[in-house]
C-alpha cells in the first residue's frame, strides 16, 4: 500500500464582528476550541465590539457530528492523523484570512491573537510560521504545542506580549497539567502575564474586558 497526497481547493469560512476600515485600531484573531463553531464562539467577544475593534473568528477546516450521526456539529483544527499536512493547511488558510483582513483595514492596527483550548496550539503554530505579526498572544485554557522546543522558539515569543489565562475550576487545563508549561516559560526566560478566574473551561467576560483594556 502506498500513501499519496494531492492539494485541492476548498471553501473555508470565518466570522467577523465590526466593520473593516481605517477607523479600526485593533484586530483580534480568535481561534475556537475542539468541537466548537466560529459563529457561536465569536459571540463571546460581543463585549469588545466598540467600533474601534474588529474581531475575526476563523473556523477549523474539519467538521463532524458531535454525537452519533446527526445533531450538533463541531469543528476542529487537526487530529493526530496526517497531522503535518493538516497543520500546513490551516496555517496557509489563516495566513490568507489575515492578508484579506489587513487589506480591508488599510492601516496598521494592533494585532491580538487569542486561542482557546485546542486553538492555543493553533495560534502558536500560526504565529511561529512568521507570516504574521502580533502585539499580544493569549493562551486561554490550553497549552503550547507539545512538539514545541521553547529554546528554539524563545525569540519568537519574546516579540509579543504573552498572556496565559486559566479558570480555577477548569477540568481540562488543570493546575497540574499546565504547571510544566509555566515552568518551561520561566526556565527559558519568556515573560508572560498570568490571569485566572473563578470558573471552568470557558471564556470569562470580565477577564476579556480587563485584557482588552491593558
């Protein structure tokens, strides 16, 4: 048996809050977690839609029914199957979204990248790809990609303000499984801000507003 690969053209979708234009001072690119859809995920950012910000929520390229063979549908960024090609595909897709949005804004706004849960690895790989710039990188309820060598990526992460956000009752991103990441960041002298809130595996509006105001 021989495995083969071909590149095909496909349609991807993303959602926005706000109207592109030279009045935009900040752009937030926000990447959802496993099993979510961008049209619902972006609603969490309504509180940031003040006329000066543009929120952009790309959707993972893979979709599936979450229970049985019908009902609720969710999207994901990648799986362990054919992972290198899935990563390359979503990075190329996100680069295209970024370029299109920046052309519409026609200015030099501040850029924030936020990844939630599975989306944290997505934005880290995307940012590390070198095609985009970011003033702020937010890892919310998720981890750096497990294959990241922080020693070789230190310079990349020193080019942006890094924030780590965790809920005190998060059943997935627990203090135990996130502690090694925080220790590694400190070990490699990568500065970051840490925010926590009283809650589980979800976004918190109060923390979002606080971060946006910094």
